[in-house]
C-alpha cells in the first residue's frame, strides 16, 4: 500500500489493472480499512480519506466538512490522479458520499457496502440529527479514545471485532490521527439526518451497481433490496458470516463477491 496526499486528500493505493476502483471508508475509518479487500480485487484500488480522517486534514472550522466541499475535494483528487472514470466503492458513510458523487460525476460502476440513500421520514431525520448532535458533543467532551470505545460498542459496529487480528491492528493505527473535532464535525455535516435523501434520484443512476450487505445485517439488507428495485442496473449480494462491515469482518469472502461482479457487472458473474 502506498500512502500520500493528493490535492489535499489522503490517498492509499494498491497497484492493479484498469479500470480503477476508488474506495471511500466509513465513519472513523481510512485507507487502512481496505487492506483486506483491495489486494484481492486484481484492480488498481485508490482509497480516499474524507476530511477529518486518515491523512486528510481535520480543520476546526465546520465549512470544509460540508458535503459540497467534500465532493469538490474528492473530485479534484480524482482528476489529479487521472481517474476521470472509475468504479466507486463505498462503505456506510462512504457509500452515502459515493452515491452523491455518482450523481455529479460519470462513473463506470458503483459498489455500495452497507449503504443507504438516506432517511425520508422527517421524524426519523430529526431524531437522527439529534442523536448525532449528542454524539458530536460527546466526542468534543470525552475525547477520541472514549468516543471510539462507545462507537465500537454499538451492535451494528461491534461485529467489526470479527476482523482478522492483523487488520484490526492496521485499523487502530489508522485511527491514531483522528481528532475529537474532526469526528464531531463529520457527524454534524454528514449525518443521515442532515444529508438529503436520494431515493427519488436512484432511477437516474444508470451505471451498473452492486449492493453488498453482510448476511447478518438485518438493518441494511432490506434497504439494499429496496434500492435494487429502484436502480436500473443493480444486483444485491450478501456475504456469509458477516454483519454491517463485510469488507472488514470477512475480507476474502467480500472480495470474491466484488471481484465476480467486476468481471461481469451486468450479467451472472463468474470467478476470475
């Protein structure tokens, strides 16, 4: 894995053939999260760090965390890297950002792991904004270590403990640069309660799309099935023995699912 900063964005790269896969991590994550997945795809993989994560800056001001600013930064980095067209892969928060980016930029395909187009019910949106505001306050008050301990204790996130020990170590090292204000600002700006829902825009996304969930992710599996009905060229695949983060919990199995789809995104995939 090669690490550098391009156009102000932290980048992790793995060599491979074109077209490249551009990966976007989840909340608290970074490029190291794809160490188990990227080398198994047989493609060039470029993982980009969101603001406040990895090698990307973590400013105190709120403005750089806003969705439009983040999308602009990511777009400039992709242009600098010569990735005018690529396959976008995102996990959780990264999947939400990838959806927004795909609506503004030509992509060859989308892989969304544990993703959602957002919340449409106003009561749910309000409740989630308030919940994430409380989390942001806790990050600022209690510091990164305490915040991460509480975050990892959530049932949805706790299954990441299934990740191989070597990958968990890499993830811990990658999170060493996190700051309390970076976590808080990310929660405020990119909460599902703050971002506009994209359900009505899904029919306009004509790139082939793979929706990946862990077999045990009861919360996001029905979301993926509902998305599949609205996306013109979508397929859904479940990774056995995994929860919300199959690329972390079962990286080899998740890589097989993605690699098969990459080999034949519009038909029945075959192993390569």
